[in-house]
C-alpha cells in the first residue's frame, strides 16, 4: 500500500504545485524539478526504479506525439531556416561545448561519455516555454519557431546520444561503419512514420467507443516507437512524422464525441508523465548524493554550475550570431528574404535564446543510459542539475523579461480564426438554404448573427443549445467542417486557427446529439 499511497500523494502534490505555478505565472515544470530534488532527501522516500530501455518509450513517445499532432506544417515550412539552425547547429555546438567542458573537468572521462552528456542536455524542452508563452502575448512567429525547434531537436540530440552510447559499447567505432546505417535509419524513419499514419487509421476509425479508442491510441503510439527502435530506426523521428501525417486526416475521420475526451485524456497523461519523469530522476539524485564524499559533492555542484553556464551561453551566442549575421547580409543586399519578418529583431532573438529550459527529454535520456555506462552517476547528476537550474533561472525570469522588452503580438491567428469562421458559417448556411422548415429558419438566423459579429467579436462563435438536437444542425456543421478543412489544406489558415474552429464546431456537434 505504501507505493500506492506515495503515488496518490505525489499526483495530488503535483496538481497543487501546478495550480500554484499558474497563479503566480511561472512554468509548472519548475516546481516539479524542485519537488523532485527535495523528494530525494525526504526520509523513507520511495526507491522506485525503471528499466533504462523503457524510459524513452514511456516518457518521450506520447509527449512527442501530443506536441507533433498540433504542429502546423505551414508555419514549420515558413520558419524552416531558424528552426533548422536551432535543431542542427545549436544542438551540435551545445553538445561539443558541454563535452569539452566535461572532459576538462574530468580528464579520465571517455570522450564518448562526455559527448553523451552533451547530447542529453542539448535539446530544450517545450513544456516549460509553452507554459510561460501561453501567459503573455508573444509574436506568433517566435512561438512557432520555439515549437518547431522543440519538436525536432530531440531527434538530432538523440541521434548523437545513440552514436555516443554505441561508441562506448563497441569501443572501436569508425565513421565508415555506421554512417550508411544512420542515413538509412533517417530515411527509413520518415517512410515508416508516414506508412504507419496511413495504415493505422483504418483500424482506429472502426473503434467507436471512447475509452477503447483512447486506449488503442496510446497502444499504437508505443507500438510505432517500439517497432521503429526494433528495426534500428529513430523512434523520435518516426513518431513525429507519424503524428504530423495523422493530424492532417484524423479530424475528418474522428467524430467529436471521440475527439473531445481524447484530447482531454492526452493532456492529462502528458502532465502525469512529466510528473513521473521528474520524480524518478529526482529519486536517483538522492542515492548518488549519498554515495559521494563531502568534498566530491561540492566538486559535482561546481561541475554542474559550469555545464549549466555552458548550456545557457552557447545558445545565447548562437542565436545572437545568427540574427546579427542575417541582418548584416540584408543590409548589404546579399540576402533578400521574401518576408522581412523571417529575421527576428534583437529583442526577439533574446527571447528565443532565453527559452532554453531543459526538461522531460533530458531527464528521460539520462535515465535511459545503460546500467554500467561510464560516469553514469555523474551524467545523471549533471542532467538533473541542468534541468533544475535552467527551469529556475530561465523559467522564473522569462516572463519578466518578455514584459520588460515589450514585445507585442499582432494576433495573426485571431485574424485567421475570424476569416475561417466567416467561411465556415457561410458554408453552413448554404447547406440548409433549400430547407423551408421553421427549424432551418431559426438556424439561418443564428448563423447570420454569427457572421454579423465576426469582425467585432473574433472569439465568438455559435451559442450551443438554441435548437433541439436534430440532423439539420449536424448537416450544417458537416458543411462548415469541410470548409475549414479546405482552408487548412490550401494553407489559407494555419493549424492554430483550424483547431480553434474545430473545437467550436465540436461543441456544436455534441449539442446536436452528434
């Protein structure tokens, strides 16, 4: 019973911490990191363990799918230059810099182990940044860059991580031996993710009961990850491609009565997985700290401070260099961007650089190290210290920094929502235009009222429940839904606007007994 009691207590404590975090407007992962660290030193705290190989599949796969499902391909394509430099160059520089510092601090540490540490702490986590960005109105493009980076940087970091772990295992690893395998794995991951997204929906759409459908969604996510890893592919890249491909067609196939509870459960499970990851890695810190002599403890703390400083500075320097270089090239007429907004201002670059909090992926990859990996305790201690330090230092100061810089959002999503709502409800009106019934006339009055206030009230939509549930309303909603699908397909609107209208139509569909 003690384990069950601990789980209940920790989940309730996490809920309380997240509520407090929202109230004082700081990212909830900051409190989770602090709580995980403190838990390790609580007398009689649980000594839970998890198979290292299970850590990435359990923690990363569903969280990554949830993030990728909401990713806008249009916005990702528009910002591919800054996103790709952060995903490849920033992660690469951070890995190399951290590896150099770690090897300098501990000369006996194998270079492969030092590189593994660099890859573990290289990718920033989206959860903490999004928790802050949702509280302030930041320019839409900056938000999309950060979301795109957080989606793909895990793949590049984990690729380096896997090579480093393999180098330790084989001792003599040559580039010519694994380079073709890596290329094949990357291409294979894209193909496998796309193929899975085309095949699996045929089975999912036959499940009409919400609890069963949600269970199968989670099960297939883990199956895709496990299958990719079994065949030597990149689990992260496979899941990302799978989720993005699924997201393009899933809304048309899934009814609102399945989608609404599904979104709620996934949001809850992502929160629970974050809680478990911070707790499990926090519990590993306690035994590591206990095994160390007092002098060595302070050496570890000093090393953690050096590595945390390296992680923060490398990102800051790269983002500054990238932005400055682009602005110089534009000023000299060498580079002519189609959209001037692709180059962020100095203020925008500073915000992007400061959104470098580490989180779940760093914890999971540190936990996933093989049991007898060289300096495993040191690497896990450094990983948790970087996560804790970045969440406390950057997480607590990010919102004040945004407010100080005075960045504003011109709300392009709100504009797209208004445009999509107008198109959707005109389509709904057209669908019932030939119906002479009194119910149809009531619906036409309702939808015309929505169209009249589109420009004045972009957040407003239809008011549910004004008409008894009947097929007429559902027919109109189906026409409106098809209209917004077409708008997203032609990229007139992005996924953010699409999901807002989709949620609005879902509520209307459920009110009509859909």
